[in-house]
């Protein structure tokens, strides 16, 4: 076994270990029976609506990613792009930090389109960043709506500063470093807003499915924060990270910790079921990738 392979095995093992440790601490603090009771007694019709809202947001996210690919001269049919997106979702389930599937998409495109790896990676990464920028922006807005949090020292001025600076900083980064993507800055940011709104609607339906009557703002704040944490490359597919955010968030917000953890399990279940088509697509013959002739991909 070569050195690189050993290093990869150690890295994956650590990430699985961190996910396991996070879940261990969650179940040490909360009662597993209460979580599973809430999980299995949830309302199926609301879960169906949550499933539809989640997949609607993912379809919009796939369209957004296609805009980034077009900006570097990679033209994909909508069908191929959507199949590729769901394949990436499936691989994100068990690869660290919810970005492993993105790397696999780049691999498939590079293999089939003879495109340069670096521009494909940048386009895929900036698509992620676009989503994170809007996610952070909406999170800051939700925090400001929660007036009771004003008692936390320096929270409001910090959040206001972040709210006002996030999008301008994102634009400035593209203007200076990634000029090729400036023409699609606002269209992709607009799509990112609807993607995140779809995720929030999904979260609201899960809360309804669990029979939660109030305090939606608190749950949604933690949901948005946990979505950011789940992207960080410390756990596998974000498992454990979301649960810890909800578990410790109840100390500052008015939520039920058992229902909060049940919420994260339901959300992950919807994610897992939604990703299953990606497994089927990964074993089937994908259609031709080009919507029009693929132009030469040049340096960014």
C-alpha cells in the first residue's frame, strides 16, 4: 500500500470517528427513545411536502451550477446536468464535508469532456460559495429577527456587519480574482436565494410533521447554522454535526432538544432518499453531455 493510500485511509477513518463521537455525545445527553418516537410518529403528508420542497431546491441548485459551467465554456444539456447533480448528491452522503460528490462530478466532466480540471474545480467551488453566501446572509437576517438574542455581548453589531458585508465581499472577490464569473454574479445569487428558500420551506414542513407548534424562528436559525457547519470537512456527510448544533443551540434558544435532534434525523432521511436516484444514475449510461459543442476551457 502506497503512502497516499494510507494517508487517505487515515483521513477517512478520522472523519468517521468524529461523526461517531458527535453522535455519541448527542445520545448521551438526550433520550434516544424520545427521538425515535418523534421520528416514527411524524406526519407523512408533511414529510412528503418537505421532500418535494427539498428536491425543488436541488433542481434549482443544479440550474445554478450549470450557469457556472457555461461561464467556463462547458455546455451541458439540462437533463445531463440534473443527472450529474443527483449523482453528486449521492456521493455526498458518505464522503466528508458534503463536497466529495462535487469532486466526483468534476472527475466525470473532465473524463468525458476533456476539460481542464482546475477551471471545473473553481466553477464547482464557486457554485458552492454562492449558496453559502446566501445561506449566511439569510441566517444573519433570521438572527436579527430574534430580539431576545440581543443580550449576547456584541452579537447585534457583529451580525449587522456580517449581513451588510457578506454580499459585497463576495462580489469583490469575484471582481478581483474570478472576473470570468462576474456576468453571472447576480443571476446565480438570485437562484441561490430560491435554493435556500426551498430549504427553509422544507424545514418548516418537517417542523409541522413533528407537530411542533411554535418557536419556528429558533429552529430555522439553528437549521441554517447547522447547514453551514455540515459543509465543513470534519464529518461524513454532515452526520453528527447538525445534531450537535441543535443540541447545544437549545441553551440559547427556546427549542425542545429531543424534537430538535429528531428534526435533524428526518432532514437527513429526506436527503438520503432524495439522493437514491443518483445511485441508479451512476450505474446507468449517462446521455450525451453537450447541449452545444463544448468550447475549449481556458485558464480563469
